[in-house]
C-alpha cells in the first residue's frame, strides 16, 4: 500500500519513502506541489505555531506574519474540524505558487517547508518557483 508522508517528516524521511516506490527527490517535490490545492486540519501543524521547541515556540522557518495568521485561524484548543488552506495565496488554483510560498516561509507543514530549507532540494524549489 501507499501511505501519505507525515506532516513533520524531514527530507531524508521523505526521500526514503518515495524511493521505496521507485520515485526520485524531484518526483517527490513535484508531487508535493499538489499542496497548491486543498486544506489541512489545524492539528496537523499546531506544533509549528505553538510548541515547536522550548527556545522557539514558533518554528523559526515559518514566516512570522504567516505564523500569526495561522494562530488566528487555529487558536489553541480549536475545534478539530477547522481547516486551513494549504496555499494561503491562490488556494483554488493549480499553479506554482506553492513553491513561491516555500521561498517566503509559507509552507504549512514541516514536510513542505523543508523542501526549501534543505540545501539538497532548494534548487529544485527555486527553479519551479520561477518557471
């Protein structure tokens, strides 16, 4: 069976999961681009906006304005049915804005943002953001 990546996976975990299905890192980054559409429930990413670490309650790879926006949309103890767009800028359009969002620190999941913060995948994100 095929399982979906977890929202908190790092690049090594993502690459290993996709490689087990014969897919490359570029394939994985392309498929992650599907996050230009759709939504996520708050509980899939609240650790990034409230409990990231003792030193940094908010994930430092998140754009601070985006983090504030997410905290407003997902207050602590929010109704679990509340959902947020994966792409805050063009949520109903299939486009490359997902990759541009990563450049701006607006990846909703750790597994999204790592594609830009990890130097091994950053070039691909930059190329697709500008194409």
